[in-house]
C-alpha cells in the first residue's frame, strides 16, 4: 500500500507550476520526489520500472505527468 505522503508528492508533481519544475523540467527537488515515489510504487508494481527510468532521463512535465496519471490509475484500480 502506498502511503498518503506519496499521494501528496504525486499531486505536487502533477502541478506544472509547482516549485519542483524549472522551465517545464523537474529540478533537483522534483527529482528527489520522483525517486521517493518510484521507490514506494515499484514495491507494489515493478512492471512500471522502465517508465520511471525513462521519466528520470527525460524529466519533462509531459512525460512525468503521464507516468503519474498511470500510477494513479494503478492505485485506484487495485485498491478496491
């Protein structure tokens, strides 16, 4: 089960105007949050590992937000 803190981190990274983005790309603090999210989510859903690896390389809002929306759908789908 993913913690409520991780859910809040996901919500923060889904905001393109948050302080975790600089010019549409994750900054170092945003990368730290993404790492924490990945660690928690990959325990439950290891199939997402390639997507998280690509998100770490690309770091742009479009890819990160699509990944996090997919994570949310996984969480809502399997938490019932």
